[in-house]
C-alpha cells in the first residue's frame, strides 16, 4: 500500500476505554509520524492522533488551536472523559492514526454462552449469600432471646 511506503510509521497499543467505541483496549493503531514543522498547518480537527508528551502517550481526537493559543484540545470518543488542552511545548511527537488492528473476537454465540455461565454463577452466589444472611438473622434472634431470658 502506497501510504505506508513513504515516511516513518509506528504502531501503538491502545490502553483504556477513553476512545470507545472507536478504539478498544488491546487494539493497535498504525500511525504516520508528523513533522513538528507541519503541526500548525497539517493537524486536522476531529481526526485521531497519538500525542506523545514528556510524561504520557495518548490516543485522542485533536482540535488544532496552535495558531490561536499554541495548544491542542484533546477529546475522547467516550463521553465519560472531559476534553483537555495541552501546551505545544509539552508535546514531543504527534502521530496520525492511519489504521487499527483489533484482536479477533469470539463469535456472538460464544459470548452469549459465557455471559449465561457468568449469570448462573452470580445467581448461585446470591442464593448462597441469602442462605448465610438468613442463618445469621436466626442466630442473632436466638442470641437476643437468650440474653433477654438471662436478664
């Protein structure tokens, strides 16, 4: 494929759930290196990039505020996470995400079987805990009765 023959490429592991449902924990992203001299003009709003800072590597959607504020706004696809801004001087590298590689998933039938087994196990645990609670309640009642009789 031509787009991978020119430039520097690298893969990164996706960690966490901040980019779900687009990217999942365990996915790999294949990226092209973006020269720092091109950041201001080439970073496209709402595209996914890997941003390498002094202390972190994040996969986020970028909103380019370099010209106005010398910052980038980084957004997650998962609404649970709030957007945040990062100063240009904190950024070491930016990589444009070109493709993702996802682990093979079991068939929906296998997933359903696993979920049914988990549900059955949870029901058994709840039933056992209910029995223990009932026995403890009876024991507490007996102990209270014995205490009242001894007074």
